[in-house]
């Protein structure tokens, strides 16, 4: 009888599963992280392995579906503070699950007879992988939290104060209420050498929310007599526009770029409660000048802009003529240095800022600077590759918190994603306000004619004929300034920003 049982026992041992070697168990456990559950199947934990494997494939499939078919939804989640918190929780939960799968898989597969060296190596590799998972999870969570901070700090909530933001009915389609979205874009120059904030760059983006077609309208910084809507306290105070009728011909403190600072300081009681009274003033005035209702503003702080460029690792531009760094034309203070001409010049944040704003000693300096600003934007877009942005996202988000102010409410971000997608594939045009006829020097711009041009560009059916200028003025002399001849704006940034020694615009 004993002789019969022995062979059966031996055959049973031979038919049982063979455990992999120590190295093999480690390799299978590590590879099992790619598809959690497969290592359990190898360890003959069939039911548990099958469940985890199905869950893994389901998650991979859902991720692929979201990436290729629901990108707008993913972007919307990235702009939702609550969804971002859930992402952080999901990331942490997933990391814990992977650590558990790795450790338990290795324990199940590791042979009981493994020697000390094999056990030590296995424990070391598993420990390193667990640490790597923890570090990557912490980094991902920090990135998500940086995005959440950016969204919550930059985009206004319902508790913020604004005198010019439209009232949106939550239960109605937003874009039925705003068939045309007008956004004021401000470049705020509040450097250490400036007394207060001046908005040297003022532009309106008028967007057809159905088609995405966008009209860009730029205003020159030295416009005087900027109007205000009838019936407002500011219109009653300045019925003929923002200027001093008894003052000299040129009134820099009444320029468009001085309104953001001067009106709230001197006439703040005419504005009402606001988190950014300067922006509210410009929304009212620019809207009156162009015949538009300005719904929201986006203000870019140029000091934060320098930090953004540094966060991206700098930018590369072609410099066609010496660009002044610093300097003050009014006070006759020369620049500290010049950015030297040359192709593919690398610029750090501060130098990129001066490339975009330097103007000392240049005739038609505003036009030359506007051309360089467009090239700066182009260089940033080229530098902001997905890989570079992801690698430096926390620094970029932190710079964005300091760089951007807006009264766009958070609840509008998700609908704006859809409009943004349409804008990317739609037509973007520049509205020429006709400088030669309507504002040759900015002292007395023909705003009536500008409104007619804007109406014609945005809605030709309802347009009216341009009104002739009321007065004529003589452009200021540029005899003492170096001659700068900007190139025609063809809209082609590649050629406009190419290296062309001697070109100045």
C-alpha cells in the first residue's frame, strides 16, 4: 500500500504549478504594473487576477476614449476646481492601489526557497519602485493643485465686485445671451520705473460665439478725449470725453494709457464698488469709443510676463535693430544698454520683456513695439510645447497667478472651452480703424467714424457710412528722432519676425 501511495504523491508534486525564480518573480511583478492583475493570474489567483485585469483594460479604454473623443470634457475638468480635487484624490488612490498590487504580486510569486541575496535584491527593487510611485504621485498632485490655484485665483467668482460684468441667467444658454462676446485685452505696464499702472496695450477681441470668427481691434495708447456711455456719472463729468478743454494740445495724463490709474485715483466715487476700477473704467470707455458692449477683460501684468518666459526656459527671437533696455524719452534718460541685433537671439524673462516694450529714441515707436510684441507672442507659442509646459507647469502656473487678472467668472470657463475650439479653426481678422483719417496724432480721434468701421467689420448689414472728420490736426514732428519705417502688416508672423538686418518693424 505504501509503495502505491508514494508514486502518486510524486506525480502530484510534479503536476503542481512551478514557482518562478526570484528574478523571474520580480520581473513579472514589475511588468504587472503595466496591466494590474496579470501578475495575479500568473500566481494562480485567477478570480482576483481576472477582476483586476478587466478593471485595468476598462480604465485604459476609458482613458483612450477621453483622450481621443472627449478632449473638451477633459479641458473643462481641468478648469473646474472641484473636479481637480477629485483628480488629486483619484491619483492618490491609484498610486496606493499600484503599490499594493506590486507588493502582493511579488510576495505571491517569490519562491519560498529564495536565498538572502535574491530576497534583498527583490525588496530593494520593490522599495525603489514604491518610492518612485510616491514621488510621481506627489508631483502630479502638486501640478493639479497648482492648476486649481491658478483657476481659483485668476477667475472671478460671484462674490467679486464689478460694475460692468454682464448678468448671466444660469438656466439659459449662455451664448444665446451673449451671441457676440467682446473681451478687453489689457497689457499693464507696472514696472519698478513706473508711477502706478499704465495700460500701454489695449485691444478688443470681438468673438462670434456661434462660428468662432474673431475680430481684433487695437487702440493706440495716446488717444485723448476717450468717451463714456451716456447716462453714466463719468459721462456727466466728461461730456466731451476724457481731456482738459483748457489744457495744452498734448495732455499725457489724459491719454488712454493713463485712464486706468488716474480716473480711479481722482474720480473713484464715480465708478462704484469694484475689485479693479481701472479695468471697469476702460471697459466703459473703450466700449463707447467702438460702439460695443465690453463684457469681460483680461489684464496681463508685464512683470509676471517676465517670470512666465523664465518658467519656459527663455525664448528665441530675431533682432533686426538695437532694442533699448530701459530709458525714458520724456526725462531724457538714456537706456542702460541695447539688445544686440542678430538671428535666433536667446532672451531670458527680463530681456524678453524689454524686447516687447523697449521704445526709447524710436520714431513711430508704438508701431515698432507692436510689431515686436507680436513676434514675442509667436516666440512664446513656439517655446510652449506640450513637453516643455508639462515639465515646467508648476512654475508656469505660479507665473500665471501673478500675470493675469480678469473678471471672467469661473462658471463661464467650461462654455468658453467650446468657443475656444471654434476660434482655433475660424477666421481671425484685424479691424483697421484708419489711422491716417481718424487719429493721425491721437489728440482728437474721430470716434464716430471708428464706430462705423467697427460696425461694418462686425455686422456689415447694419453698418453705416463713415462720418467725415470733425477737425484736422498736424502730426507731431519727428525730425529729432531716428527714422523708423514699420513694414506693412501682412498677417504673416513668420516673415514679419524673420531676421532682416536693417528692418525696424
